[in-house]
C-alpha cells in the first residue's frame, strides 16, 4: 500500500496564469490503528479532526467521543513520513477537554434537570503563534417525544494545549440550535475548522445546510452549506460564505457533507466531502473565495472512492498539512473516524500535494 499512486485530478488554472502546473494529489499510502487500541485508559477511536504543529513535529487529533466511553478528549501523535509512504503512527498523549469550571465533560444524562449534555467534538486547529488550540462541537438537538427539547448550541472554543478552557467565539444567530425548523440540523453543524497559515483567520465549516440554507443534498441535487470566517485574535465574525456540496454519491438513503478543511492561504483550502450510505464516498477539492464574493468555488483534486491502490476507504473526517517531504512536495494527511465500530477502521492516509 506504500506505492506512489498518481491520482487523476481536474485541471485548475491558478491565479498566476496557465503556465503554472495544475495542483494534484499523489496518494502515498495508509497506516491503520489496531482495533481496540488504548492510551492512558482511553479508547483510541472516533478520530474526526487533525492539525499539525511543525515546530514540535506533533499532530493534535480530536475524538468525537461524547464522553460515552471516556471524557471528551484529544490526542497527540507522531507520524513517520517519507516520499515513499507513511510509517508508524505513535500516540503519545491524551487530554480531556475541560469546561468553564475546569472539569472534564460528563456523559449525556437527560433524566436530570437541567440535563447534562456533553459536546460533540468534531474539529481541531493548532495555533503556532499563540500556542493554543481551537475546537468545535456540533451541539445537540433532540426535539422528538413528550419530553422537553434538549438543545446545546454548537461552539468554537479556544483551549490551552492541556485542554483547559480559554474562551468561546460568538456564533452567528443562524448557527444557534432551535426546537423549530431554524438553525442547524442535528449532527450537521460545525464539522470543519482551520487556521490560515499566517494565523489571522479561523474558518469554521458546517457539515450540511441549516434549515435556513435549504434542504440537504440527495441523489439528484447538491446543496449549499455555510462557512464562517473569524478574526482569530479578536473573535469577530469577518464573513459568512456558502460552499457547494455535491449530490449524494454513497448509495440510496445516503448523505454527503463537508467533513473538514485545511487552509492553503487566506482564501483557498483543501476540502473533504464525505458521504455515508451503502458505501463510503470521499472526495477532496481545492476550494477558494474570490475577493468581494461570498460564494466558494471548487475543483476536484481526488476521488478517493476510485483511487487505485487505496484498498480500503473508511469514514474520512479530518485533513491537515504536514511537513514538506524530502522531494519538496507538501504532505497532506487525512484521518478516518471509525465510529467506535468493529466493522470500521481508523486509518491515516498520506498524500503529496
């Protein structure tokens, strides 16, 4: 699996003109985590976001465990890379996310008042200059049944490198949970997060459309989802943008959503769209925002569903830029969320950009 495989990608004309080569992704291989692996008494699984610290050559990886198996947490890991493939993935540390009271989050309990509602962690971004972390929660929306609604707004929080609470960004009103048909849909809120290379902007992406953004994608139609840009220093909302989602390609009854993004510069990104249905469908796009526009455009770089040499593809939910490879190309690492299921795998995929 460590062979170099060239992925066929659509041509992209850069802003510098057609004389420059179109970007592409070369698939270099994958490394899987052993089923049931643990670290410091926690189950390694549900890995939904990844971010790289180049100074320490360390990866921060968030688990989407909602304090059901262990308290909501993130991991640190080292990943051995080369021009020919990906080597050992070594998990070296784990920390629980801490709430405002400096305590880890407890498991869901809706039989008490007020109910205990843990976060649904989905994305993580490391800030080199400020030496802190940003992370998202999708929140909660339970409105069916005779009991009162259980609502928890999504959030973007700031944390110390030990998981301690440092602050929370104020979100647009359209991202607040509601018992009515407004705000985010359940399990379709803040799924992607990235900090621009200069540390100026933090971009947070919704997995799918909120009620006000239209219906979710289906097998005949795509959809639009929302991406918010924050000033990383002040927390101010700098803009809201729409991202065009593909129609569902994961089989009947499936879905498709934006599972993560990583910034290449202030206005362009690698974006992962992932669908789950009768099979997994994963595509990586290069997306960008033109000056003065609020609509993101995209060009396909890789369809992992049909990538030669990628023998097993699972639920890819995280993406980051790693170090430069020895040949000068930019490494790109993606990680899958196994949903803590014995029929799925945790895999790290390596590409060269």
